[in-house]
């Protein structure tokens, strides 16, 4: 790796988490930009402050996860369960969130500017 790239950072966003069990894992403050979490189980996981920009989370499950201050800009998150998650100050700018659910989620300060969200979830 070039000396200006942190090896831990490069390893984290090179991993493909498609269809994996990530329940209760700690990804807080990780750079996960461009990673795939399609179909992953992430119940109770901690993604506080994580960089989730341009990730693919189709059919993922974040039930009761901590997503506070996470950045989901330009993320493709269709059919994702965000039920009972903490989305305090999370960023979903220009994200695709069609057919995703947000039942009893905490959305205080969350930014959904330009995001596509189903009308019944708004």
C-alpha cells in the first residue's frame, strides 16, 4: 500500500459484507465507503459516526442498530429495515431508500435532503 493510505482503512472498505451476519458488531467511526452490505443482518450493530457513503445495503437489516452520525450519502438502501434504530444526526443525502422501513426510529437531526423515501414512511 502507498504510505499515505492507512492499512486498517484500506482493509475495512475492501471487505464485501453481502449476506453476512454482523449482528451486534462494532463498526463505529469506520470508513466503509463503497462497501456492500446487501442482505446483511446488522441487528444491534454500532455504526455510530461511520462513513457509509455510496454503500449498497439492499435488503439489509439494521433493527435496533446505532446509526447516529453515520453518513449514508448516495447510498442504495432499498428494502432495508431501519426499525427502532438511532438515526440521530445521520446523513441520508441523495440516498435511495425505497421500500425501506423506519418504524419507531429516532430521526432527530437526520438529513434526508434529496433522498428517495416512500411517502408512507415520510
